[in-house]
C-alpha cells in the first residue's frame, strides 16, 4: 500500500540579471537551495525553497482557506530556510536582518506579510506534482508557486546582493542561476535534481526573457490554474537493465493512473523505443546521494491524454 502524500508548497523565485543582455541564454536567474546530505528527503539535491504545510498555515489563512494556506506555507518556508521575505520598501527594512526568523515574535506568516506589504494570495500556481507511489519513505503532494522580481525593483534587488543566512539544519546553501545553466549542470552530473524541479526548469528555459515568463503568468486565466490544480503530475517509475531510471508521465502510452505502486516489472514499457506516444523522463540515479543526473525529457507531439505540459504562471511584485 502506498504511503499517503503530505501536503506541501514551494516557491519559485526569479530575479533579473541586471546590466546583462540576452546572449543565447536567459536574462533572469532562479533561486535554488541545496538540501543537506541527510535531510531525510531530497538528500543533497537542489530544490526550490519549500516544505510541508503546518497547522499554523491554515490558522493564518482567512477561514482556513486551503489555497491561501498553501501560499502562506510557501512564503513561510522560504523565509525560514533562506531569511528572504519578498516585500516592497520600506517595510522590508524591518525584516531584512540576521534575526528575521526570530523577529516574527509570535506573529503568523500572514501578519508578517501584511506588515511587509507582500501578498501571498497573488502568487500564481505554476505546477503540482505528487511523489511516485513507489517511494516508500516520503511522499509529497506539492504545489509550486512562482514570483518574479522586476528589473526596476532596485530596492529589492539591492537586498538580494547581501549575504543571508540559510537554515543550516536543512540546507547547505542557496544560489541564483539561469535555467539553462542549471539544466547544463545537471546534464554534466554537477547538480542533482528531482523530476519536478527538472520539469519546471525545462519549461522555464523556453522563456529567455523574464518579461515573457511574466506575461505567460499574467495571461493565465482561472480556468488554466484549475487545470494545473486538478491534474497533478504523479510519475510512475521503472528501472531499466542498464541502470537508467524511467519516469512515466501522464499522457505516456505506458502510463496508467491505476498502476500498482511501481511499474518496475514492466520492462517492456521501460525499453519502449517507439517514436510516438511518449512522455517520460530518462535519468541516472545519483550515487551516494539524492536526486538524479543527466535527466532528459522525451515527449512526442501525439502524447496521449490531456495532461498539461507543466503550465506556468507568475505575478510581478
């Protein structure tokens, strides 16, 4: 029997590369954090800041609204892990300090956000992923939200240049890189990722300018957000005889939501070299740590089903 997934939320943050031009790559960078090697989940992998929903997230949300509770969770976890609370001046001066977390002084994340003039309710849902049922230790049902920092937010950009403290109990550090650089590092075996982070970065890489990524988010209607919410991506895993792990995604010809906890016995599906009806990830399990290297997406135009291909959305501060 599969382990029930825990509800969780993550925040994808982009910041412009001020003073740089687009020369074959992107004019923005993405915030990533690296988990410690023995964090219990995502060992040593690079992920977006986030974590499991807690009772206080629901208590902080008006009427306990589930959607807002998820967004507050993403904002709270980002603050707790990185010390970053994305706000507008002048309120940020109060919270941008080494003791930012201690500075909460019993306030809920909702109260902090109100005082700091930031609005988690404006975050747009980018993707929703559920850990494969084959995972026996930890499973998560994660909603990923996106926030873009504009290139005219000079005050906020100045703050990003400061050295901030990370939650060393869970993190090794944090970094900012373009989607292209992150994907290249993964291909080289230098930056382990899990399927959700790879898929999201892959989708973001299609947008060289943060302005275009923002426009997609602004143009996302409520109906499209509902599609993301109601169609979570829950991969099915199988391992090939050559050691490559295959993650079947909704829409793949071999994918079935009614499959058992894994499809490890379906060697035929893993070896399927058909040119049609494929929507899957091929990846190498990282030795001695969490995450995967050299992840690649194979998706043919005639993919079965109506599962969305990682829809995106992001508000501007």
